[in-house]
C-alpha cells in the first residue's frame, strides 16, 4: 500500500489534476462556476499542491533521497508490451516542479484579476489547469508513455490558448499553425517511444536511462539506436521549444492574453524541449552525433533569435526572441553535457522572462522612468552617424531579421507544399482507381485550397 | 518559374491620353480626401481625446454615424437588444419613445398605413419589440423547430392578439357559412378541389377589378383550411389552439403572397471597389493576409520611436525608397507570392521612379479608371487604417513624437501597398482561379461573375411583415383585402424604417430620459435648496453684498472641471459644509512647458490646441543641491544597472550569464508585485521619496539671465509679473471669484498614474493635454500669492484680501492621494487653517475612493472608507489590473454656471462642472464666450470618443486590452501583427452610457444665442447635433433647450427628487448608474459610517426614483 510519502507525491501531481477535472466537468455540464468560485478552487488546489511539494522537498532533502518513484500500477501487460504509469521525483524533476508551481501560482493570481469580466474567463482557467497538469505530468514522468501524455496536454492547451480570442480570425489561424507544428514534432516523440519499446521492450526510464540519480545514468541502447532515438527526441524538442526551423510559431503565439504568453512562451512551455533533452541526457550523451546535432541546433537557434530579436519593433515579439536566444544557449549547454548549468540557467531565465512578460504593457511607463533616471534618451543610437550608412551585408541581414529568418516561408515552400503535392497526387490516384473500378465518374470533392493549410 | 508579366509594365494598357500632371493632381486629391477618414490618434504616450468621427463633423450626427457605419463597417448605435434591455428595466420609458417618434415624424405621424394603423403606431410597435430577421435556411429551421408559425408571438400586445384572432375567425366563418358559400356541407365528403374552387371563384371575381388583391394568390390558405378541417373536424369543433394555428399560418401565407404581389425591388449593394474584396468572395482567399503582415512589419520599423535595437536601414530616404532598397536586394524571402518583387523594386529604385509615378503605374496595372480613384484609394487606405493614420499623424504632428517622419510618407505607404497588392492579387487569381489575363481585367471579369451577397428573398422580407403584423394586429383577413398598391405602401413603410432607424429612435429616447432626469434634478434642486429668487441677491450687486462677506467661507477650493472631480467636490462639501468649490479647466490658465526635478523632457501642460510659450522648471532648494546631486548620481547608477540588466537579458551570452547568476532573484519582485501589490506600492512610495528631493521650488519668474532659451521659437523661461497678473485675473474672473475670499484657497490639479496600462495617459487631465495638472496648480498658487501680482490686480479692480493664501495641490484620480505643494511657504498665521482644511480634504479623498469602489466588481460593497482607499492604492500599483480606474466612463453632462445651482445634488460623477457667474460677466458676455470656447472642444472630445468606443468597442475602440502588444512605442496591436488599434479599450468604456454631451449654461437664451452667432465651431456642433445644448435661467428654474428652431422652454415632467442625508446613503450597495438625488441638510456622516456595516439599516429607502 501507499505510505505517507507516496500520498504526498500523489498530491503534488493530483492537485492540478483535480482542479482541471472540476473546471472541465463544470464546463462540460454547462454549469460555469462564478469567478469567485473558480478563484477559490485555483487557490485551494495550488495551495494544497505547493504545501505537499514543499513537504516533499524537505523530506527528500533531509532524508538525502536523490530519487523517489511513485508507481501507479501496470495498466496493461502484453507479452511484448508493458504499460506502466510511474512518476519520478529526482533532482531534475523537483526543481522544475518547484519552478512550475511558483509560476503557476503567480501567473494564476495575476490572471484571476487580469481576466476579470472577460467572457472566456472559465475557458481560460480550464486551459490553464490543463496546461498545469501537462507540465506536472511531463516533468514527473517515469515512463516515456506518461511523458507523451503530458506533452500532448501541454501542446493542446497552448494551441487553444493562442486562439483564445476566437472571434477574430488571426488568433485562430495562428493557433492552428502552432498546432500543426506541434503535431509534426509530437509525431517524432511518438516514433521514438515506439522504437524504444521495440528495441528495449520497455518505456520505463529506470531501464532506459539507468537508476542512478540524475544527472548520472547510462542507457542500455546501442550507439545506432541511441542516435536514432536521440535525433527523434531532438526533433520533438525543437518543435516544442521553437528551435530552428520551427521558430516561426513563436511570435504567432502572442495572440493570446498576456498571462498565457508569459507562462507559456516566456516560461514553461518553451523550456519543455530543453527539459526533454535533459531528461534524455544519457541518450544524448551516448551518441556524439546526437550531442553534436543538439549543440548545432542550439547554436543556430541562438544566433537566429538574437539576430531576429534585434529588429523586432513590438515588445512581445522582442521578448519572445530574447527567450528563444536563451533557450538556444541552454540547448547548446545540454549538447556540451553541462546539465547542471543548463538546469540553473533554465530556472533563472524563466524567472527573468516571466517578470518581463508580465510587465510588457508597462513598457512606456518604465521607459519614461528609465530615461528620467539616466538623463538621456534611449533612442540616441538612432541619430548617431554610426548607423547612417549601411553596408549591403547589414541590409541583407536586416531584411532576414525583419522577415524572421524566412523560416515560415521555407517550411511552407519546402516541406508543406511538397507534402501537399504528394497527398494531392495520392488523392488523384485514388480517384482514378475508384473511377476505373466502379466504372463511373465520381463527383470531385472540392480541393482544399493550399492557403487554408500553409501560410504566408 | 512562371512569368510575372501580370504585374510588370509590359502589359500596361495604352498610355493614358491625359497629360500626366492632371492625373497626378487628381491622384493627390484622392489621397487628400482619403486622409481625412483615417483615425487621428497620435502616439499613445500622450493620449488626447477627440471626436472619433471628427472628419464627418460637417454632417449632422445621425447622418454621420450612418455614413461611417457603411464606410468603416462599424455600428452607429448600440444594438436593438441592448436598448430593449434598457426599455425593460425602465431606463427608457414608453413616453420617451412616443415623444421621440412624434417629434421625428412631425406631421407625417398620423398618416394611415393600413386602417386603423397610423405610421406612428407602426413605428412605435417596431421599436418596442424585437423583430427577428432570418435567412431562408433559418426560416425553415424556425418552421420545423419553433412555434413561430403556429403560435402568435408571446409578446404581442393583447389587443392586437384579440383583433387578429377575432378577425380571422369572422373571416373564415363568413366564407364557410351557407349564405356566402356552401362550405360546411361539403366538408364531409372531403372534396378539396371544390373547396379550393370556391375560393378561386371568389378571386376570379376580384381579378375583374382593376387592382389585384392578395386573396387571389392565397391558394395556400384554402389548402390550409382544408387540412385543418380534416385534422380537427368542422369549424365548431375547433379548439383555441386550432384557431391560433390557422390564424398564424394564414397570416404568414398572406404576407408571403402580399410581398410577392407588391413587386418592390430591393436596392442592391454597390459593387465592391477593391479587387481583394471580389477575390475574397470568389475564392475565400484574402490577399490582405499576404500583404498586411509584411506591410505592418515594415511600417512599424519605419515609424519606430527607438524600440528596436537595429533601426531600419536607409530610413532617411523615406518610406518608399527605403522599402525599394531593402526588398530590392537579391536573395530574399522565398515566398511564392513575392516572386519577381525584388526585380520590380530594383527597377523602381534604379529608374528613380517617384512614388507618385509608381502609384499611377499601379492604378493602371490594376485597371482602376480615374473616376474610381477616390473610392479605391480610400478603401485601400482604410483596409489598414491604424498604421496609415499613424504615419499621417507623424507626418503632420512631428512635434508630438520623438522621431517624426518626412512629408509624403503616407503617399509612399500607399504606393508600396499597391505594389504588394498587385503581386498578391495576381498570385491568388492565378492559383485559385487559373486567371492568366492581365491584372487590369481581373476586376471586370470578377464583377461579371460576382453575385452580390444575396439580396433578401421575398420570404425573408415577408417574415418581417409577418412579425410586424402580429404586433400591430393585422389579420390575414384584413391584409388579404389590400390591393397591390396598398401592399407596396405597406412594405415600403415597414422597410423604410429599417433597424438602423429603429436604433436611432431608441437612442434618442434613451438620451431623452436621461436629459429629463437632469433637467428635473436641476429644477428640484432650485426649489429645495433655497437658491430661489427670494434669497438670491439681485444680479450685478451680488458679489459685493456685505452679507456675503460676513458669512465668509471656511476655505475655498478650485478643482478641474473634470466629471471625476464632481464626487470629491461633493464629498468635501459634505465633510465641511463651510467650503465653497469651483471648477475651471485644469491647467488653470497656466499654459507652459514644464520640467520637473529629475525629468528628462519638458512636457506641455495645456490643451492640445495651444502651444505654450513659457518654460517652467522645478529646482531643488539651495540647501539640498549637494544631496540632490548625490541622489541623482545614485539614481542614474541604478538606472544604468536596471537598463543594463534589461538589455543584456535580451542578449546572447551576456543574457545567459545574467540568467545563470541573477535570474533566480527575479522571482522576488515577480512574486511580491503580483501577490502583494499594496505592500509593493508602499515600499515603492518610500523608496521614491528617498530618491527624489521633496524640497523644491518652481522657477516661475522670468529673469534677464535665464531667459536665454527663447532663440527663435518664442519660448520664454518663466513668466513676467504682468503675465502672472493676467493669468490670475482671468481665472478668478472666469469663475466669478472676485470678492469674498476665504483665508485659504486651494488650487487642485489632477492626474492619474497606473501600471501595466498603455492607455495610462488617457486617464490624465484632458485640459493639460493628457498630462498631470499638479504643476499648473502649484504655479498658479505661487502667482496668486505674489504681492506684486496682487498689487497689480488691485489696480485692475480685483482686490485679493491680504488675509488670503493660495495653496496648490495635486489629486491623483486613480489612487485618490492628495499632495499639497509648497507647504513650507505657508504663513504661520495660516497653519491652523491649512491643517483643518487638510483634514477635510483627506476625508473627502477617502470618501471619494469609497464611492468609486462601488463601480469595481472586485471591491466588496461593504468596504469601509479606509479599506476603500487601500483598495484603490493597490489598484494603481497592480500589474494585473486592467481597470485601474474607469476614467471618464461616466461623463454625460456639462453644467456651466454657479455651483449653487448644482450644490447638494448627487450627480454620480457624470457632470463636468464649470464655474461661471453670470452676475460678474459683462454685458456682451465675454467671459461666457471664452469659457465655452475653451471647454466645449475638451468636453465633446471626451464625450464623443467614449460614445464611439462604447458603441462599437472593436471597430471604433481598440477592443479588449488583454492581447494588446505595444509596438514601436506608438500604439498597440492585437497579437504580433495586426493593424494599429486606435480608440479606447473595452475595459475603459464597459460601464459607459453612450449619450451625447448635454451642455447646460446658466445664462438667458438670448445671450447664448448671441454667442452661438459669433462662435462658428460651437454653433456647428450644436446645429449638427453632436452635442445637446440648454440654458438655465440665472433668476428662475426655467430651462430652455436648443433646437433647430431656436430655444424652446422645457416643461418639467416630475421635478421631485429623493432626499438623502449623505451621498453614501444613495450609492451604498449599488453598482449601477444611479439617478440623481439631493443630499439633505448638514449630513451627519459619522453616524452613518458607524452603522454602515449593518446592511439592513437604511436611512432612507428611496429606490422608487428611477422606475
């Protein structure tokens, strides 16, 4: 049976889940609770959860337990497949969860006031709770399947929150765009999970990554297997963290209300890719190819984001690219094997960026204060002769930055269009065969116009 | 790669035969016309309220809103449902509607539409009830799933219902009973054919007559009759339900037949002028989705006020040239739709093609004939009107921005926009429609193939008639007797009063009810307060009455006219009945550039229409200079650190270093600011006091040595004594304070500060052009205290008592803090007076905060005044607060007159109070004329901006604040790439009752008439009904309303006001807009506050007032 520690562990993950279930069920039954009731529910759930978490942290620290697992049973057992639900509390999960709780409490308190009287108040908090559950599950996952489940919840809630203002076209359009990027990268994670099962017969991290406390650990996979799985993990992480070439979704995510931008794209969601790579550290380190690829992608992302961020003219995009720069560097650190550095960097960066996102609407106020304090204009560099003439290289780079690295256009042109063409070709073939076999002409369904899927 | 000849010049139509400069001229004219329609909002840092439809002020208000509704696709009034709700809760009453419709129709009201319904009856019924409309598909749904075609409307008036049912029954029985027809005998045998023939026989007779009647068409009715008879048996066995079903169905069939018979054509909507609209309707693909993101990015980079780290290259070459250079480079974005763009731009750049030439080219390529240029260019610019408007504003008011843009930038923008549109349109047309002809033919081809958005079908039109018939009691029997011409009249009559007109009537009624409340309140106050002719000293001699002098006031306070200051004045008068308050435009006549200690810029503090000629600086006193210098150094160092941290956090490696080393510490401000806003505000306040010297002086006076900055722009350092005397004299004469000075006179400016609020400046003082009015108040007090000024004033006949001291103060309307200036200069003899007054002012601030809190849903209704003050303090500092205050959301009325006329009235923060004493004005009313000239634009600007932002929050306003994203330091976008959003956010206007400003002037009508004759701007506003004007007689309770035919005397409706002991008794536990009430005798408020928590106890139960 469960002992006390297990109950505490369960409460950490269970509190947000309970909140999500309650809010979600109320919405499904069309009994939308009042703002006050929702506020109370959020406070109670997060309060219980954080007390449990702090207790757990103290217990683990004082008992110098580097690692705790909470097995929730074998849900399905087949000869070659075993589905176990298992939560893992270790030096990687605990700091991340502590951070997630702190941010969720802060941003939750922020949103309770910020979203006041908004028609989608309830919807926002359902998504917010779903996101929290997703983050908890991802962070605490002890098996690859559990991780995937959490990963999906995060993706779904993010996409829905981007399209929060669904009465306008742009948020829906951009939400869909993000959703499709997530789909592509999630497919990589799913394939990785299947391959892991295929090669090692289990999805349990205890086996796959070793039982040693984080960051030590060894994987039983062979070099080739580790390379393939590692690269798939990298694709999954790239999608979620907006690494090159998926970075184009990041500014699009600013369509949602400010608190969701803050917690998702400034803070937790965008770092989940890095978290995945940290979790799969042994696999990444096992193969030098993967490590090199991680490093390279991180570096590319950092350079791209830095370059792009400098040309942005709106506060939220500028912050988004600043975020991405740091995420790129964190990924480089992971590639270099500096996992503790990466973790500390991640936590510090999350705190800084969330604060900046929440203050984004004060930009004018803050800037005014700052100019008064400094006694100079902050835009002096615009008038200085240094910038009067621009070299062709600079101008070319500027356009590249203003157009956000052409990443979206390239994806559309070189990935989406060819894929669509393949599908259209298949569609034509199918039609041809059915017509041929049935011997009569069929009505042609309307072609899906390409712009409904790809973008500009 | 496909050829790009759709866009390039090779397929240009024949060169135009007209000389080029003529074309250029008409192009400039077209742009000129379109420019006026763009939003006129400048950079958001200094928010100036103005009429959103300023460009249409030459039209009457109602024409303008309807025209703008078509032009911008916005709402002219609130929705009919909204007015319906107001009607239901009694805010609009039937008598308002009756009166408004009668006035609107004048003599045409009594014309008969269908006996016995007059046009008046018809319109009244149409505005009182919702009239659903539905497309045909939905009608089918109605028929299948609702009772709409089986039962009469549940809300139909009883009389109409009785009449319809009765008439139909008589009609059927008349048809079916033996003398007319042998219907009943044949029913048994079920000969449907014969029964139909009986009706058709009847109709055959009708057809012999010259006019056709509907009945001939209603075969359906007889079929229906037959079917129901089968179901329910003979007529005598029919139940009420059966009758009702038949009645409704018959009515519906007759309406359908009637509308078809009337053969009225519907007017078709005009053809779309933009290619994009045509293409969007045909293919579902929006070329603006391709063009706008690119254009928005470039616009933002071009007008950026210094946000982005890397400025736009070649910006100084202008919009057009910079764009050509940047996007003309090779190796650019691979988007399919932009293929060939860079080559085209290189051609323009290298060929030195001017923007105007390029525009002409584009218009030719797009095949827009010259006659359509006006509408085409206007529609194109309006498609992205926020950015276009901002570029234009920076062009013409470069002085209001840190970085201006060169003249002609708007033209450049348009040229670039059209070039991009060419590519986007060609791309979409080619891909979706396989359109391979020259682009100039696209519009013609599309228009030929375009089906206009379905004109309403006859059934849809009949559905409206069917609804109306049920409301006014027209039965099938009656309608079936109408001739074609009568039907045409009927349909025309109903369709001639479309929803837009109904909403206009409802809006007028809505305004009327409020107007009457105001008038009645003013009249009642006149009778109740003893401000009656008997007690009023006769005019002219009043100000010098010795009686007045003897009952000298405890102190006097001069506030801004702002309607938000109404409540604090009222509370002050309740706390200290011996006080006298005044209202005057909040810059107090001191138009200046002001630079505070520690400020980088000097900001203009005066209405936007003025350009100050004086600079006033704040300085630290001599003794503190050294400390101050040290403080400034610390402040600068801290600023450098903060700025450095912020900048480096956005860098690469440096950012990593900062995040690793210091990142975690950011959690501290993050958590405390969000979770404990009030505590943070306290800490910040203490820290701020430490950082900035509190002992300062204004350098107010001009001296020979310091007046060096007046190089060429006539800007002087400070004021001369003459100028000061002029300012003081003018203000005191304006408000009529020329005698009876109390020992202390406060001058209280106001402003607002809040965090996380891009629209912060919109809450500031409008008379200071969106700045804080504190420095103006401080400067005025110093001027008025100056003995030389007083000596000079004495020679001009204005004797300020030597016992009187003026004290400047600043009221923060967001956190209700009050700050007194220059207290160290107060004479020792007056210390006690000031302390006592200060206590009263503080108490008034607290009560003011309490009254304001009733509007905030997050503030509990049972807050104590102290808790209310803490609540508003936290609100101002709360990062998560989207409603730090409600701003001008309650503005509605402006009263120009003596405070005695409004004192003691609970005006619910809805009234701009301008002090003016008709007794002290001269014979030609110069004072009144100049007051009106100054006050009207400010008040109507605020009022109309709120009106439009409330009426269409996303069209005229900028929608909800939550997704707002500050861009280029100039304005806000929704998300990462939207049009610049102008107007006010929803959170500022959500509680606003949109009514046009009602200005009431205490002056005889003939005087005001004279002023209107002399002041064109004011007359135009009144004549075109952008505001309402009325006069209040100085000697009696007479009120006259300005109409098209001059002033008309107002007849009171119910000049009875509820009386309460104190404001709190009236507003307690209520969140909504309140009616007016009179605050009774000297209020014993302490007692009330003690019993405050006992909710059961009410001093007066006076809720019968409103409904």
